[in-house]
C-alpha cells in the first residue's frame, strides 16, 4: 500500500487523506533479513527469518545515519586512518549546505584516491536524508561520468528492489555484475561489490521463490565471506525451502556462532514454519528455543511475539512477566509486558509497565506513543488530555515520524479538533511508511469524517498486508471491517512476511520522489 496507490483517493477535503496510509511497512523477508541496521532502511517484517519485530504502536528514536563508517566504511579502512574532510562534509550536509559538503568530498577524494566518486558519495548522503529524487540524480551523474564504477548500478538496483520493481532490479544487478568482473581500482570495494551482487541476485530469486538459483548464489557468498552471519542465515532459509531442514538448522547455528545477536536457530525455524502456516511445527520450534535459551531477552521476546500473533495472550503475558523477572530494568521486557497487557484490555497493567519504562528512560519514544494511545481510550477527559500531552511530546521531538504524527492526529480527532488533526495527517504523508496500527488509526479517522468506503478500502489492505505479523489493533480492525460490510482476508492468506505464489510482497519503500531507503537487497560490507 503505497502513497502512489492512494494519493488523491481520499483527500483532507476531496483530495488526499488515504495518502496518509502510505503503506504499512510490509517488508520483504528474503531481502531485509540481511539488511544492515542502516538509516532509512525498512525494518524487517515481523516474522521474517532473523528479523526482530518492533512493538506495535511504537515510535523508534531515529539513529543518526550521517557517520563516516556509513559513508565510506565499505571503501577504505577506518582502523588507523582519520578522514577529517569527510567529517566536515557530513556536518555541512546536515546543515543543508550541499555545495559545501561536495567541496569537502572533493578534497577528500583528492587526498584519498581510493574513495568512491564524489557524486556517488553525495547520492549516499541523499539516501541517508530520504531524498530519493536527488539521490537518483546523483547516481545518474555517476553513471555518466564514471561508467565503469559498479556501485551506482548496485544502489539503483537496491532502490528498485526496495520499491518492488523486481525485473528492473534484476537487470541492474546483472549490469553491475559485468562491471564488477572488470573492476580493479580498489580491492576492498571490489570484494564488497562481489558480495552485493551475489546477495542482490539471490534476493531477486528468493522473492520469486526460485530457490535453487538463490541457493547457488548464496553458497558462493558464504564461500567468499564465510564469517558473514547474514550469508549463513540466508543460505539456511533457501535450504529450508528446498526441504533440507537439517542443513538449514546447521546454517542458522553457524550464523549465531558468528554473531551472538542473531536469532536462536529454533526461533528462525519457528518463523519459517509460521510463514508456511505449519503452526504446530512452529509452536514446537519456539517452545524448544525458549526451553534452551529462555533467559536470553531476544529469544523470549520472539516467542512472546509469536504467541501474540497466534492470539495466545495469556501465555504471552507469562513470558513477558518472566522477562521482567530476569531483567527488571529492561526497557524491552517492560514494553512487551505493557503491550500484552493493553491487548488483554488491562489498561492499568499496561500503564504501570510503560510508566516503569519512562522512569528508566524518560525519552523512550515507543513507550510514550503507546502510553498516549492507551490513555486516549479512557472515558476520563483528564486522561485523554494527558494522552494529548504525550502525543504532542513525541510529535515535537520526531516531527517527520509518521507514527508519532498519526497518534497525535487520532487523539486530536477524538477530542473534536478535526482541523488540527488534518494538519498532522498531512505531516504523516511526508514522513514515510506507516505501520499497521497507525494505518488502522487513519481508517478510524476516515470513518469519523464520513468516508466509510475509503476507510474500508484502507482496512482491507491493512489486514491483507499485515498477514500474521504483529498488529496490536488486529481485532479492532477486523471488527470494523465487518461493521463496514467488508471482507476479511482468508485464514492463512499470505501477508507481508509470507511469500505469495510467484513472489513476495515488495519491500516497504516510499514512492519514487518522496524518499528512499538504503540498500535492501545487499548486505553491509565485510570488515
């Protein structure tokens, strides 16, 4: 569900409200499971192999993408060399001085010839800033002036993949591959390019469910970079699809040995079984993971979130409470406990857990957002006003965050301040992807505005794309669809993280020209 799909369909008057339902971050299990935690990149979908799931309703505090490592770490060594000119370029760009940034990058290129072309570095900066139009312009300039440099084609391939243009992405990866075979200017960049070509082409085949060619490419990636946990995870997934569960499990084990932050092997198996709608096998896998590794917060959280997805809220609450016992000051454990309590209609318990989060970290954006939503449901006007203050706090701190703006718009709408609500809906249109819960709130606003047909269209797409992923307001959304006379997706129908016949849902990405993401199909460079 993209902004292009809905732009102009609903309007704040008669022209643009479902533009606020920009897309519920469907994700792509095959590509994003390997994506580095890079700014702007769509988060892996809940349930994607190896991918952590964000708490519904939450607002993640943005990380600063403008670092030397993000910009040039795949080209030169950072261990024993400072790059002050690059630092200065980053600061100039962050201060909206593109010309000054380019001048410093040109100085850096003169001093350090192994750096990529200046226009390519500028393109990356525009990607960090979510300026897709300028990023593409800089990449086109790079292709014109440096036709033998593969990276512009790799970035264009990644952007096409993220936006669901799989055939175009495939062609661009093939073009890059031909250039990589002849590239010799920088050994580190060449190795990075080789890996990115393999990972990108494999992602294309995985999206198309062409498991044999994907597997062959991923075997080559593992051979080239045997210490890559992402490569082993991806290879394990293709082997699972090829009905080789033992081999797949060994790859997941290897991934965790290489990177202790990787998911427990049985968690990954559980997620894959869930995608195949083999819920009994999934349950056994998650239970085994929890039995072996229950004190690990990530493992316990994955199990609890799976239980939530299966509507086993009582069991999920037990796991969440166990997490709190093991780590009383863990923000993640408290957030999960608050989320489950909210879904069990225990507003007091949810408020207690989230208040505990804020006592530990007063700036936790997710806790503030979820607490605002919970308080807004109270019939007490004082509680609703308190919710408004929390929502205003987040929207002020994260002015470009769609979730923060939608939460504020919803609360303003409930308080009868429709004109003010429209203002923040407009900001949400510009802010990027919505999660399923925020998209549901947009639909609720549409109902209150009398636009029931448009609300129903939005809700049906929300439920279809959300699939079996985390969705706090799922029951409410389903009830509203029935109330409006709509049709619910068939049980077990493929959703965001579940491949449909012939392919998977495209990775979440803003419409062209409204912003963009960092590489989705390809991994971070080896260190």
